[in-house]
C-alpha cells in the first residue's frame, strides 16, 4: 500500500509538467498496474510472467504501458505488454485494458477470453453486466467501479487492498457470509458421504466372508483343473503344429485373394471408363451394351468363385486336402481375369479411337462442327452460372475457290492444313479451334472480352498473311469477332460473328471486324 501511495505521489508531481490528458493517462496506467497487483489468478504459482493486452488508439498510453513494463515487475515477475492487432490471436492473457475507442469489440473480446480467467479493465464501458473493473471520468478526476460478481465468477480473487484505492467498495461481509454458507453445505455433503461409505463397508464385509467360503471350493476345483490343464497342454502342442501348417496355407490363400480383389478393382475402374465412353459415341451403344454384359457375366463368375473361396476357407481346418484343388481353381480364375482384362483394354482403345473420329476433322486435325457446338453450349451454361466472359472468332480463307481452280484441290487441302497448324500454334492452350465449314474456322476463346479476342484475331491475320504457302499470291483470311452477353443465345452469337465476317469481306478482305 505504501508503494502505491509513493507511485501516486510521483505521478502527481510529474502531472504538473504535462497536459491534462497526460495526467489522465498516467492515472489509468497506475490504476491498471495496481488492479493487477491486487488480483490473484488461479494457479498463480505456475505463471512465469503476466501478460497485459492493450486495446487502444492512444499511442501515448501504449508507450507509457511499455515504459512501465520495462521499469517495474508485478509480484516479483515480469510484466509483458502486448498491443492489440485484430489480425493476431493471443493466448494466456491475464488482463486486458480497453479504452472507449474500442467499445464496439469489447463484447467480442469479453466472451472470447472470459473462460481463460482474464481480468477486463474497461474505460467508460456502458454495459455494466459485462464490466469487471470500469474506469470512470468525473469532471477533473478518474475513478473506477467494480463488478465483483463478474470477477469472482471467473475464479479471480480480490485483495481487500483494492477497496482502499477508491471507487465502488466490495461488500466483504456478504462475500464472507456466502463463503461460510458454501463451506457449511460442503461439510453436510461430506457427512452424508461418510455415512454412505460406512454402509458400503458393511456390505463389503459380508461379501468378503462369502468370497472366503467360495475360495475353499475354488481351491479344490483348481486342483482338478490343473490335471485337465496337463492333458490339454499335450493336446495343445499337437494343435499348434497343425495350426502353424494351416496358417501358412491360409496366408498363401489370403495373398491370392488379395491379388484377385486388386484385379477386380482395376477391372471395375475399366468398366466405368467404358461406360463413360459409351455416352459420347451414340452409334456404338449396342456394341458397348454387349461388352458390358460380358463384363457383368465375368463379375458374376468372380463373385460365384469368391463365394466358393469363402466356403473353402471356413472348412479349411477340417479339409486340408481341398487346398490343392482351390489353388488350381485360383490359377484358372487368374487366367480368366487376365483374359477379361485384355478384352477390357481392347474395348477402351476402340472407344478412344471412335471418340476421336467423332470429334476431330480428318483433314485439318481440328475439332469438328458437332464438337464445337457442344463446347459452345457448355461455355454458355458456364457464363450463366459464373458470368465468365468468352468470345468467338470466325475465320474465312479469302478467294479459296480461286486457289482450288488455279492449283487444284490438293493445294487447297494443303492451305487448310497449314492454316489449322498456324491457328493451333498461335492461340492459347485454353482456346478451342474447329473447322466450321469448307474454308471456315471457328475459335472459342474462354475468359476473354471483345478487346482480347480482337487482338488475337489481328495476330492470327498477320501471321497467316506473312506465311509462305508456295503460291504466287499471298494467302489471307477475313475474321469476324463477337462476344457473348446475357441477351444472346448460341444462334445469335454465331450470327453476330457471321455478320462481322461478311462486313470484313465486303470491305476488301484480309481484315478483322467485330460486332
């Protein structure tokens, strides 16, 4: 107490040299230090240092707390000051000081740290139900009020010295009376428990007597059991030898069964892949159904054989001679499985080939019109769900008929292949290119607005114009560009690109126009 009065005196002397605000900050720091000094935490002997979290926008106040921690100890232990940062998560906090500028997060911190027995020191907080110690400014002085219920309910003990600091006094008499009532109630509970223990001891005594009587009977039975144990021991040794042999045979059978299960899982995955391919190629539905039936039949055969294996395992202890027959059955089953697996692989390869034939244009190597229509539908659905922009480019080779007439159709096919290669080499990996018609190409440009699509169109136009096709005249293309929006459908989007292409051709060809 003398030390506190000494500290207060020093603060009073220093206050004459600083402003009124500085004096208030000094008093708040002194109050906070003495609040923590006169509060005892649960398991306080295990605390290595006291951690005080400062939640304030007042830099002067923060600096004064830091200076206090650097110069003084609390209860012969270090005092660590932490300045609040909403991005950090703090643990083992013993006290929190919150000034009036952070009243909006007081409740959040109160409910977060109250279970950790944290002392809250607030500054002009209005909700008295959540206050522990609240600083109050009354004209020219700073006082405080205490909500002792909130402190005691969180296993914090209050020193009587805290009353002498000023503010609202704690009702020590009522607090003592309540503790005496609780002590009396505990004594009554203990007496009741002692009576129950005595009754239980009487019951146990009678049970012990009965147990002793049974022990003599058990001793005679134990002698008989030892004789039986000797006989069983010799039989057990014989059984162990037989069990060891059976265990080795069982381990071999388990290994075979695991291999079968692994192959079955691989076969099941292959069947799923085959089913997926069947949905893509409609013309091969009947063929895939037949193969699926073959797979189902093979699976049933495997299940039937598995049931036989399970039955053989149950009878293994009594029918050792059957093991040899089972091994032969396993060999046949493995051969059958590999045959089925080879058939599945051949079916998958056929499906992959047929899928490519149904999606790829054979001359250009690009996707065909059917595949591109499907991709446009998917991109429109993606736009409606996620608002992801996309554009399309419609390219047409200028004077293509003249090329065929002058050089022949072989040269025309060469031009189509060359332009297809240039499109693939100079577009993004995410762009999808297709041969739309005879000399027309359609490029789907995902995640692109009109400006980006026009840049790509001009780039492709210039590259094609500069490429040598071994013809007298230059080979050029005209490009129409359009971008999808919520007011369009697939047909209207294509129509806009076609109109832009028509405009490019009518204005002299070798141009890019957009709608």
